[in-house]
C-alpha cells in the first residue's frame, strides 16, 4: 500500500471522488423528493 504508484493512486482518487459526487448528488435528489412530498400533500 505504501509503495502504491502515485499515478495509480491519483486515478483511484479521481474515480473515488467522482463516485462520491454522484452519490451525494443522488442523496440530495432523494432529500429534495422527500421534502417535496412532505410539503406538497
């Protein structure tokens, strides 16, 4: 793990951050849907 190539590490971090952003965005959409459902009868 300590001898992990920097380039591979960078690629992995980019992939992880992209996945994280996607999950956060879908989570925001979910919260928005729930709030709309609560506000609108």
